[in-house]
C-alpha cells in the first residue's frame, strides 16, 4: 500500500531561498568592496607614488654613502 502525505515539500523552497540569500550577500559584498576601493583610489595612488619617489631618491643616496 502506498502512503500519501499531505505535508508540503518545502526542501526545494528552502534550497532556493538559501541560494537567493547567498547570491544577494555576494552582490552586496561586491558593492561594498567596490565602494571601498573607489573611495581610497586617489590616496592609495598618491601614497604609492610618494613611496616610489622616496625609494628612487634614498636608495642611490644610501648606495653612494656606503661607497657602492
């Protein structure tokens, strides 16, 4: 004899809702990351150029000072 159940099959609904929740969190995380990178873009580039210029000036000066 086959038993029939009157309980709804919610496994598919739960899987779909968890998948949608996961994807929405990924989209939100990507948006926050892009906003953070975008807001620090100019200061990061300026800091990098400043460090590069310091190293271009300091390393040859130190080499000359040490007699290399």
